[in-house]
C-alpha cells in the first residue's frame, strides 16, 4: 500500500504554494475581493505560466497531461490561498472539451485554455437549484433560448459549456456576443457568479458525459474545501499563538485549545477522502460517482464548520471585512452550495451505495 | 403548575389588545411621528418603560413580569413599537437607575427614553475583549474635568450615538479591577474620532473610537472612582438578559418554517421532506425548552427564589439555537446562499436575507462575551467548578 502523493505531486503543490504566497498576500487578496470583477489578470497569467490552468489538458494540446488527482491536489492549494478567479469553471470547461470535443474544437481551444489566454466557464444550474444533469431543462438546439443561473465569470469567458435538457452538453463560443449576462452580488467575491440568458445563441453539441463533468467539479470542490478548511485552522492557530488575554496567549486556554483541536480532528482526516475521490475518478470507475458526491458533501460541510468555529475563535476581529478570514467563510458557503447542496449529494450517496438493496 | 396567566392577566391582555386596536395600525410603522406619538400614549397607559419613574418619562409601574410578558406578546403580535431599541434604553438607563446620581438620572434618562439621544457601549479595546478588566484607555482628573485618552473598538453604532458610557482606567496604581471608572462621554466634541469598521456583512455598524484629550465633567462618573467594574457588571447583566430573550427566536423560527413551506426539494415543498421536518423539530425542541426555561426562571424570580445554574446558560443557549437555525437555513435557501444581501433601491432581496442571520449568529457568539467565556461562566459560577487562575470570566 502506498496511499500517498508522489514526489512530483508534492513538488507541484509546493511550487503553486510558492507562487500564491508571493502573488496573493492577504492585502492583495482583499483588493481582488473588493475589485469590480474579482479577476486578477496578472495572477491568472502566472497560474497559466505555471501550468495550473492546463493540468488535465493533453500534452499535444499544450497542457501537462496529468490526471484528476494532480488537479485536485493543486486545487487544494488554490483553496488554501483563497485564490480568486474563474479557475473552477475554466478547468471544467477545458475538461468538457477534452472529453467530448472534436479535433477541431480541441485544437482551437485547448492550447489557449491551457495557458490562460482564454477563459472558459460552465453554465449548469437552472432555477430551483437544479444543478444535476437529469434536472436540466434548457432545450439544447443549435440555437439556445432560455437561462442558466450562477455561472462563474460569464462576462470574462471566451467559451461556455452549457448543460442542456436530457443531460447533454453544448459549446457556446465567444458568449460575450450572444449571451446576456446579469451580474449578481456574489457572497464569495473570489468566485463571481452571474445569471445568463440565451436568445437564439448559437451553440454546437459536445460529446462526453455531463455526469463525468459533474463528478469532476465535485472532486475539485472537495479539494478546494479541504484546502480552505486547513487555512482556517492555520489562521486560528497563528492567532491563538499571538493574541493575549488575561496575561497569556489565548491558545493556552484549554477551552480554545479543545475547540481548535476538535476542528482539526474534524478536517484533517478528510484529506484522504478527497484524494481517494480523485483517484477513483481517474482509476476506479465503479466508485467514482459515489465518492465524488461523498467527498463534496462531507468536506464542504467540514469547511463551513471550520470557518464558523475559527471565526468565533478569533473574536471580534474576525467579524470585520478588513481581517481576511471572512474570505474563507464565504468560500465555504460557496463550496457548499455550488453544484448542489450537501443533502442533495448525501441522498445521491445513499442511492449510489445501494444500501436499500438486500445484501 | 398553572400556565394560564390567570383571570387578572387575561383581563389585562384584553385591555392591552383594546388599546392597540384603538391606537395602532401597521401603516403607522412608516411614519416616525406616529411611532413617537404611539410610544407616548403607550407609556401614559402604563405599557412601556414600566420600571422608569414618571418624572424621567417612564410609566412607573409596579414590577410585574407577567404583565410585562403579556404586553410583549401583544405588542409583538402586531409589531407595535415597544421601547426605543439601543444601548441607551437597554443598558444605560437601568444602570443609572441602579447606580447613578439623581442629577444624572434627571439629565440623561428622559432624552434617552424619548429617543433623542443614544449611547454607545465603550467597553472593548484592541487589547481588551474577553479580558475586559484590562482596559487601558486613561482618564485623568484635571481640575473639574476628566481628560480621556485611548481607544475603544467594536463599538456598535458609535457613529450614530451622541454619548458613550465607557470603562476608563482612572487609578493606574490600583489592582486591575479596582482601577476602572464608569464615565459618561459626549462623543460630539473635538478629540473624538469615530472610524466605522466594515463588517463581515459588508455593512458598517461597529466602529473604532479614538480619544485624544477628550473632556468630560468631573461628575459625569457613575458610581465612585475605581468602582467602574462593579457598575459595568450591572450593565452587562442587562445586556445578557436582553440577549436571552426567547421571543425573537420564536419569530425567527416561524420565518424559517415559512421558508420550508415556500422552497422546493425534490420537486415537493421542503416542509414535506423528512430530513427538513426532523431538523425543524430538533430546533423546535431546543426552542420550546428555552421558552419554558425562561418561564420557569421568571416564575422563580417572582417568588423570590433562585432558578439556579440555568441563569448562566441563557446566552449560550440562544447562541446555539442561532447556529442550528443558520445551518438549516443554509440548506433550505440553497442557491440563494451564494448571494450577499444588498439593500439598495430597486433591488429585490430574496432568501439571501438569511445570510444576515448566518453572519449574525456568529456575531452573537462573540459580542457580549464569547461562547468560551460563557462556558467558563457556566462551569465556574453555574456548576461551581474551580475558577481558572487566569481567565476570570466575569
Ligand atoms: C457584532 C459585534 C458587536 C459588538 N459591539 C460592541 C459594543 O458595542 N461595545 C463593546 O464594547 N464591544 C462590542 N463588541 C466586542 C465584543 O464584546 C468582543 O469582541 C468580545 O468580548 C470578545 O473580545 P475580543 O474580540 O477581544 O476577543 P478575545 O477576547 O481576544 O478572544 C479571542 C478568542 O479567545 C477566546 N478566549 C479568550 N479568553 C478565553 C478564556 N479565558 N478561555 C477560553 N477562551 C478564551 C475567546 O473565546 C475567543 O474565541 C462587539 C462584538 C461584535 C462581534
């Protein structure tokens, strides 16, 4: 048994972490959080240059040709640093093209997605929190008419992968020209969302399975949530080691120590859960769908709990906008709701596990 | 055991209802003048400011918690205005009635009760939150004035308040708890700088307040020099009982049930979903427990008996309720949780308004003594466990 990351994977995490420590110190993160569009082009380019945006894109199309596990462990680091921008939708769009695009589409888009020259996004949710492929009702013709909700960065996107009725996917190229975008006040300002309306929007069908795309997003959300939860704990521990009350650091109070220990014990074991979910996506087809749902439901919930507990562990300072912990609190809310909330995926886990069938 | 309030109180209830029917309509809520006029009439009728003497603008009623409860129930049922909200009425006035000089009561209580001035609570400092008795803002008596220098933080609504009641270190050589005085400060003077802090919600309710040679008359002190800590305990007691009120949570819960009725899960109203029903019922359990716990505390207080450790638990109990409500609300509002509630003309705020409850439930867990501090209080004062050497939680 060797359930551990390879040296290459650890090195990859290190180099992404190094980049983000330099490019995204907390004041910069808050600036982007407060900015008009929540997208820092310089950071985006730097991520592209490092290969982060094309990890799962084939080498022959300018990517690194790696697997979901590699993308997931990098996503954990992005989550840890609260990385703002279109990453999640972008990676998903690239994956959809890799899985279901024809050669021409791949050649046209993948190299530019890999280096971040283009931004991709996915438009999946419909009203009534309808995130799952079997819930989509948008008629999928060559011209789209209807709406999608909570789409990541549609205003910046050069291409949009859209989920349509029957669980299919279609590709909208240069949506800026054919899609109407209604910006929303995003709670998590590191992942901006908007509603989009299609009016005779030209679209071309993509092959591939929307279920696979959904599972990929669930794994990435789980990885992001794990990184975010870890960051909340690190911040609280740092603070507990410096903040003094009653003549000693607050970390010396058993009440606070136990509070943080409980959160850590809640979060830390979940690392293996998202690793395995990513590995299953890559290599254990029978278990992939179930584990993706389980990892997302479980870890997003852990993240939210960790963010709430560590907010309290800081006291008043964490209730401000100037102190960055709220960025992770809001990311936790996003990770929990995006692609469907916890109970949706727990119900899917229960179904997919076959518990109801006689053993 | 008798849960009815008794004939006398039911007759009183009828009287209150008749009064409201005659004097209040929901439309009045939008007109500040009508609200003020209503408060005056309700005070004259003996329904508001019951424990404040008439000469200070109160209705000076004999203490009767059941009448107070009936009034609260009937007024909140139709959202008729009750006492002015804010630290002035909730905390300063009771403190002045308990510990203030009579000229202070005469000068400060009437305008506070009329809502003409409000008060900021100047307790917390950057270095002093849970360890409140370590406050460092200095006050020095020079001639017939205190000269105050230092800084307060997290001061709610200071930007809207005329005055502040503050804990100020006036006896630097005395032991920690004996070196503090309770001073009243006019915030509208040179030397006071109020800097609003943006909160996690995006709104700015609390502030930093800086004092640079701020002056206040020598006799604007409540209690004696060095007695500020004891005086503040009186205020904090009022703050904590305020927070422990079950009524607000009953209302919030009713709204949550409404959300469950109006949102869908698996194509059916969420209220039909077994998981939602189970979680609602769990919250209802805590809520009703707390409600009857407060009835019991009320009855025992009435009979002059001590309800025991439960009195130390009220704040933690409602804080925990807030966490449970937040968790279920997240689940019910689903995608609306992706949005920040933004209040501006022309924008409709939907279920994302529950994000305010989400954040508020964290604010409550910190403000007025964090949950850890509450647990220390429950353990030490409620259960009689040994006091922590350092964390003197009171
Ligand atoms: C929304 C809001 C409004 C507020 N309004 C006001 C106001 O109007 N006026 C005012 O004066 N203040 C106000 N406050 C401040 C509030 O009273 C303080 O934030 C609170 O007392 C905690 O102090 P602190 O922030 O310094 O945290 P700290 O005391 O530094 O606490 C940090 C952490 O250490 C823990 N801790 C500290 N001591 C112990 C111990 N002995 N054992 C175990 N754990 C411990 C705490 O539980 C917390 O988790 C407000 C706060 C909020 C959030």
